[in-house]
C-alpha cells in the first residue's frame, strides 16, 4: 500500500513537470509563430521604453504641424519610394533612424516614437517634424522627404545628411511612413 502511494506521488510530480514544460514550449511556439518582430527587439511599434541616448518625450506631439519647409524640385518631389516595403527594410530603416545615422540619430530630435519631441527638440523653432501626424505627413511626398533628409532644411535645426546613400534614405522614408500608420 505504502509503495503504491509513493508511486502515485511520483506520477503526479512527473505530470506537474510535464505541464510546466508544456507552458514553456507553448510560449516558444507562439513566439516563433508570431514571426520576426517588425521593430528591433520588440513587437511594440514604439520603442518608447528604450533608454539609449535619452528617449525624449512621449505623447502625441504637435498635430497638425504648420510647415514652412522649402519645396523640393518637381523631379525629386514627384518620386515615389523605389524600394518595395518589407519587414526587413523597415527594420533597417528603423535602425538608421534610431541609432546608426551619423553624426546625430534622427530620434534625438524627432523622438523615439517619431512624435517630434526628441531630447534635442526643445528650443528648436520650427520644431522637428512629427512623423506620427497623419494629417501633416499625408501632404508630404516621398521625394520631398528624401530631398530634405539629403539637403536639410536651411535656417532650421534640420541638418543635411550628405553621407547617407540613396538606398539608406529610402529605407528611412519607409520607416517614417510607418510611423503615421495606425498602430496595431
Ligand atoms: C538636430 C535636430 C534634428 C535631427 C538630428 C534630425 N532632424 Fe529632421 N528636422 C528637424 C527640424 C527642426 C525639422 C523642421 C524643419 C522645417 O520645419 O523646415 C526637421 C524636419 C524634417 C523633415 C520634414 C521635411 C518636410 O518637408 O516637412 C524630415 C523628413 C526629417 N526632418 C527627417 C529627418 C531624418 C530622417 C533624420 C535623421 C537622418 C533627421 N530628420 C534628423 C530637426 C532634426
């Protein structure tokens, strides 16, 4: 009798271990099934909680924004982004925007969420563009975004990024577009 009881306890223990393991396995399967994260390291589209270099300020930002930015020449302004959008490209664009662009990553002024409230935005007049503001962003063409990134906006805080390759700028443009899309 005693032996039998011990046997049962052992079985229960094995069963418990089995269930706990299954919970982990389930978690892993779900994680793989969800696919690659569309943004670095997390599925949350805003990397709001990333502290690297300061995150600036959260919130919606100024919307709509008054734009006094010079217009790109017609030939450039009418260009559409030649790169086909994909999660990989968005990831690359985000990396540039958030971290890699030299000398100053875009997020320092435009904010980690793209709301225009980066750590260096204070005191800039006009303020950095709020890429999350659909109302404003839908009036700006791909080519216009490209042109300003390459040449800057003279007389404002927006610097020229002459060292970026065409492809890198188009990657960033894809990412900027994503910022004004409705969040999942
Ligand atoms: C030092 C601060 C600063 C940094 C760094 C910066 N920006 Fe800006 N950006 C601004 C400001 C200020 C404006 C507003 C300019 C204006 O109103 O004409 C602006 C405007 C823009 C616009 C608006 C163009 C338009 O036609 O409305 C785009 C696009 C842009 N920035 C992209 C970028 C990208 C991409 C990066 C990184 C590669 C970047 N910016 C880095 C300050 C910055």
